[in-house]
C-alpha cells in the first residue's frame, strides 16, 4: 500500500503543474505586451516632451 500512495500523489501533483505552466505562458505574454506598451509610452514622452 505504501508503494501505491506516492504514485497517487505524483498524479495529483502533475495536474496543477500542467495548469500552472499554461498560466505561466499567459503571464509571460502579458508581461512582454506590457513592456512593449510601457517602452512605447516612455519613448513618446521622452522624445516629444511633456
């Protein structure tokens, strides 16, 4: 019975990790998009002045 428990726990842990990976990809895309928007805004502000 002890040998079956780690396998059961392993399966339970794999599912949240897979979901977290998908959420991580969306977070990275949002992070990159926000960086692009911030850099564009800064360039407009710095080059054209307040």
